[in-house]
């Protein structure tokens, strides 16, 4: 009887142990250590701050966002305050190589984040720096500028996320099949196509001899993987290489190769192979995808802003400053006048794509625009009104903390002409196969948009400034350049503006409408399959508004409205469900 009872006790204990292993399968296995960093108080510059402790508050906001990310072990601020006080070190960003090295040793960190907050009138600028404690050198720096009316904490969170992009992304392999793997990182983590990750397996666990605390886990490289498809929370990668006598396996850690020597490679190779889009030959009920057409180009170079909701914004390039003679001898482009561009801005390298715009729709619940059956992804977004473009710009501004807006007409023509006085973006002589338009090729073509960057860029490096889709600009439509601004000022009416300007020509335009100076005015609520847009990122946001006289505004608006209805816009395009228009023979 006793033996039976003893057996039952042993069996119960073994059962309990077995169940605990099922419930806690990873007990006994060490995790890789998080990146340990310290955040110092930000230095306040300027005397406009009502709260003198704002530098510490900003540092606290940084700390909270870093901890919430899950990849960082941040030194507790009370401990940090105690150490810097005892050692008589500055708590703000004014530290030198010696003090940073001393802090690093005391805190057990290799990296310090600090910076400054500057307020000038209604503008706040926050600068953040990542400092290597061993060398005292700045590894990376980021900054963001906003108006005082903006939620500063939200701005700091955006800046923190930019800073975090300078640290490697870390995840795990959750599935392996042949030469491909799945990792637990997605679009919200900031992944890019063709990004490389080093794969590690756990090696020796290093413990403190007295306390038994795990100090380090040896990381043994097993190979390299490359991202080929990005999902929302998981992504596909292919195995590029494996170390000799090592294998990439399920459960191993992956760490991205970012910044420094790998950053330029990321920019050069991002999105080399664009996701296949739906073509007009494809049945609406079929799930089969056609391969990407041969004329689909890789995305050009440029820089992107990090979005608060995850991922990145469209590509941007600096718009050079200078002066030029704007307009031509055509009626709506007269008189030719001098314009100076001296306010530095960034202009989108290409037109806004469906991929860019659909992300906005997913985040805000805005209706997805119709693609006219031509496909989405890397094609320019179409069937968007002037207000739709404005709403997208506002969303990007909120996502990045930097002002986005439609380009001014002066900026647009300067960018299209690349600082010259040529008729077309590429020169004075018309050439075939330089743009997507009605008469731009000798071969048979599809009467639709093409993927962005399918044709050569202009000398400034901007794509599709001629053809593909007309582009909305900021300015209200006036039928000529009388009293037009001679700088980066927007042309406005004192009353309500019904029509806005579009530039550049579209896929259905004759060659006379794809010139650098070509312009038209359309109703603000027009949604067409030949109108899209690109945006300007305006760091300074110093655009002025020039008003015309009320008499000129009224008469001009009436005349332009009549022409828009009786001459330019004659009928509806039956190929799309939204209201579109085609040009009459007069415009050919």
C-alpha cells in the first residue's frame, strides 16, 4: 500500500514537471541582451520656454518611447541623476569625450542619446545625437522642426523613432523552408526590400560568478538572409549564405545590417524588384498575377521620412535654388517673367504612387481611389482631387512632424525645366520614348499610366515631370501670368477658388501639352485617371501668400470656368467609374 502511494507521489511530481515544460518551453534558455543606452537631459536653447525643466521632460519622453519599443534597456533616470551628481558630470548634452567615457563605464553602456531643444518665436527645433561613449564621437544625428502649436510630445515620439532606425532591427526566425525563412518583423518595423540580416545562434551563456546573473550570451553567426517580401507583422527572406559548419535554423536571432557602411547599399538597392501589379488584361475575378513588365524601372535614389504609423514616406530629393525665366509665348503662359527660387525645399523624386497613397488610406480610413483597372503598387495614384492631395499632405505632415504641401507653380516649372530654358524636360527637340504621352512613341502603347521612373529623369534627377499624369499644384488657376509672383509665393484669390492648376501633361496628352511651361486649370473636385500629384517637403515652412486684385480675380475666374467646361472638358471617359475628361481636337 505504501509503495503504491509513494509511486503516485513520484508520478504526480513528474507530471507537474512535464506540464511546466509544456507551459514554459523556453525556461533555461537565455535571451540575447537588449541594447543598453542612457538618455541625458536635452539642453534648452533660447529663453522662450515657460517650463525650465523641459530638457528633462524631453529626455523622459525619449526614454518612454525607447522602452516601449522593446529592443532597448534604458538606464533608469533616477540612477542616472544620482551618478552624474556624484561624479559632478553635466546631466545635459554638453559632455566631452572624457565625461562620456566615464559615464559609459559607470552605467555599463556603450551609447548615450542626448541633444538640444531650440525655440525661436513660433518654431521649435529638436536635435538628437547618438554618442559613442568610447570615442565621444557622434554616430548619428537626427532633427525635427515644428510649430509651437503642435503637440511637442508627439513630435518627440517621431524623432525617437527616427533615432531608433540607427540601431539594428532584431527579431527571430519563426519558420524555415528550404532556402527561405520567415522572421517576426514586418512593415511597421521599418523593413525595406533587399535589406540584409545577420543570423546568430546562442552560444555560451556568461554568468556572474557570485550572483549568477546572466551578463552576456555568446552570439555565433550562422549566415546572412535578405528580405524579399514584407508583410504587416512577418516577412519573407531568402538565405544568401551560411557559415562553414553552421546552419540557419528556426528560433535563431536575426539582426539587421543598417546605417554606416550598409546604409548606402540599402538606398541603392531598395525595391529593385517591384511587386507585380494588375494589368488591364487580367480578369477581375482571377487571382493570378502577371509578371512585372519589362519597362518597370527600379526606384530611383532619394531619401525617405519615417512615418509614425510605420514604414516610410515617398522618395525625396533637394530642389536646387536659382533663377529662371518662367512661361512662354502661348496665351496662358504669358508674359514670360523672371522668377527666383531661393527657399530650399525637398521635392518628391516621382509622382505619389498607389503604394504610398494606399498606406494613407489604410491608416485613416479614407476611400481607396479607383485604379481604372491598370494596377496599383508602383503606378502613380490617379482619380484623386486637389483636396485629396491636400489631405494626403496633411497626413504626411502629422506622420513626420515636417510640413508637406503641394509644390507652387513656380517651384514646379523650375524643377521640370531643371534650371534651363528648354522646351521639354530633356531639351529643345522633341524625342520619342522620353515620356508616357499620346504621341511619345512610334510603337503601339497601352493608353494608360506606366510605373513610375519608367523613363529617364531630367537633369535635376526628377522623374515623370512630363507625361504619365498631370500633377496638381498649390496655386489657384489664373489664365495668364499677369501680376504672377516672381518668387516662391502661392497665387491666391480673395474669394473662393473653384479651379486649380495642373502641370506636366498626362498619358493621353499630345506633345504640345508635355512641355515644361504647359499648364491647365481644372475644377478642384475633379477626379481623373490622368491626374495625380507629387509633394514638396518644406522644412522651414516660410511660404508667403500673394493676393491679386479682386477685379482680376472675378473676371479671370469666370473666363477660366467657361473654358474648362466648353473647350477643354467635353465628355466623360467610360473606362472609369469616376468623372474624367478628354481633350478636344483643338488641343492637339
